[in-house]
């Protein structure tokens, strides 16, 4: 590894042993980066300085809603505010390169500034979801040995418990917290106004750690996924370049939090890398996201399948003529949702599969190259295969564990689970897939979510996709439930559409309907109607919660 610019070497010191790393595919001109780089400089300064012909400094970078009126922060204004905030971090707060800094806030201009400024100052960013509680924040702070935090003033209550020695969630490593979105004299906002507009970024190595992204905890204790400066650029230079193909005139919008790498890429890094702009709005609903498209003339959207399904029924009420790309990720995209969205908007969905460990999407296909029910193919720069338990490739069309290699990959922060995610140089995201002879990947389920009933393999997402074709089903989740006769059965938890009432007759109707859509043995032998599905803050279905409910 290149000599580090970090004074505090905790992050590098706690990387997995080199023998447990995946194989990184770096012999690729798309990711041929210099040995020294700071990704914040590349995403902001370089874009401005390299494009004087289009007046990049005066172009919008971040759009916000200010009292109901769209407001643009230009690239030059963004750079000034980032530089001033970097001075606060390294000067006023006295932080040194390599210190971990926790960021806590919704999708706002303030959060974007804090993220970019922290990287310019050579810090290691630890972004967190706005809805996390003190107990969850403590797990992250202790694991990453976070010494400082920047927090939206409206979200400080839970974090404040981590700074209180009398509180059960006290974190002795957390030495200081500063507020943003605040006009107090000691806030980041006010202190930044007193700082110079220029800042010399820390000369970080391409393989210096810049980000510790914690998993969403759908499978238990969250894991810290360590990413380098070059990883952030690689996420911008593969999926966007080969699949999304944005231009400087695009306006990005969507729902995933900036603390989630899906949102970090789609709503901040991808737009900046292309010289485009992004709309950052907090607390969006399906209806208000459509309003954002109409009001800001957004062209590229990122959100989860659940939102697309709900927006399809509302789309006719809005002018969506500006929208040209829609990206789905975060959980499996039912084919019925893809079709509903296409019927409502004329847009072919771009599906993708990624993970926090890989930083972003590594399987996808451009809208013109999609195939029904397929996620897509390996994004150029990555290779994928389906393997058996001995890591041997399975024949085309057969189900196996997804294995992937590329320029990004899993490096858990001091975590023995590294040896489960990485085997023989391959990353194993934990998904069951089949891959056809043309390289198209068809998602089956999480590897530990495959339902084995009387010897038959049943994919929960496939049953969900069939159920969602029925007009009575608004949302559903299908998991295994214990059964004395068959070992396991497929059990569906169904949220009904408006105007439909739960009944034994409807259960039979839905079961019969599924048998008509897919192989009859896959039908849900038990159906339970519930008011809402359990989801994480990023919109992912908490299958472990449904399995626990089914088991009880």
C-alpha cells in the first residue's frame, strides 16, 4: 500500500489481514488512478477546474427546497462552503488526518458539505442513518472509535446520550460534537462563515481509508465496511459510465439516505462526477418524490421497488416528461413492479444489485438491454459467477451462490465475518442466483432465505412477484415457516390494497392465483394479512423479522 497521509492510523491498522482480502481487478483503464488522490478534490475541484468552457463553477450542484422554492447551490458556492467547513474540522476542532468523524443528518445540503469537507481534511467519514437510536449509535461509535461528530441540530437528542457519562450509552471515544443546520455561535454553520474560502486538501493516498459504511443490520450486528478514496471514484466510473450514462445536464433525485452507499452514489457522488446536479430533499413520500420530479425537472431517479410500485398508481397526476432514467436497488425488484412502472411512465427500469461491502451496484443493464425478470449482467469492470459450496461454478441456468470480483470489495473493520464474505478471492454477498448463457443474472433469494419445502427449493421473491400481480396485494413478504410434514412451507405476509378485506376466501383466491402464475408447488401454503411490512430505514424488508413472526 502507498504511504498513508493519516496521522491517526486506526482505520488502516484494523483492516483484515491481506490474506483475507478479495482479489481486486485494477488492470482496467476505467479505474487507473494515480497513487495519490483525494476523492473530494476529484469530485468537486477537478470538475470545476477541468471544465471552464462550460462555466462549471456557475452551474447548479445541489438543489434544495427553500420555503417551497427550488434553490440551487452552484459548484463554486459548494466548494467555498466545503473549504470553510474543512477549516472548522482541522482548525477549530483540531482533527487530524485519519480521525473518524460520525455524520448524522438527513439528505440536505448541510450533510453533503459535511461529507465532502471531511474527506478534504483527510478524515474517515462514518455516516449514520437519521433514525438510529443511541444504542445503535454506540455500537458504531465504539466499533470505529469515532472521536468527533457533526450532527443536524434536529437529530442531536439520541447522539447526546452517547456524550453523557451518566448515560448507559456513553462513548468515551466521542470527545466532541458540533451541530449543523443551526445558527448558534459554536455551530458548524456559523464557525464556517469566519473561515477562508480556500483550503489545501490533505494529500491522501488512493488507498487511504476515507469511508466506513456500516451495514443496515438486517442480519444482526452491523458490520463496518471500509472503503478507500479510489473505491469512491470506482463506484462513479463503472456503473454510471457504462449503464447510467449521465450528462452534465442531468438532475438526480431520489430517496436513499446519503448514509447508505446507494444514496451516497446516486444522490451525491454520481452527479458531481458527471458535472450534473442533485436534488436533496428529506422525508420524501411516493407522492412528494413525484412532485420533486415535476418541480425540479429531474431526469434520473433512485429509489427502492416499494416506492416505484406506489408511485405507478400516482404517476398520471404529475408531469414526468423530464424523467429519462429510473434506477431500482436495495432489494429484489418484482417483475410486476417493473411492468407497472413501464405502463405508467413509459420508462424501462434499470435494476441493480450492489452491497455496502462492494460500495455500490455491480450487476445491472442499461434500459435498452434489460431482460424480463433479470437484474442484468456484470457491470464492466466486474466479473460474476454462480458457485456451489466448494466454490466451483455451476452450469448455466442452475442456482448457485453469487460470487463477484472487481475493483471494489469487502474489507470489514476488525471483524471475523470477513472470512465468510470473502473466499478464494471472491466476494460472496449472500445471494442465490442463476446466470444464463448470456451472462444475465436472475435473483432467487438471499442464500439463507431459500425456502426448502419437501425437498423443493422455493424462492421467496419469486412468490412475492407472483402475488403482487393480484390487484388485492399492495405489498407482501414471503419467508419460510416451520411445518411438521414438509419441514418448511412458504408463508406470505400480505398488506392489502385499499378496498380489499381480509378473509379466508381471499386466502384461497391468492393461493390459486399464484399457482396460475408459477409452478404450483411454490404457492404460499399459509397467508397472513398484516397492516405493514417491517422495513429498515433504507427500505429493505426485514426478512428476519418476518421469519421470527412465522416461527411464532
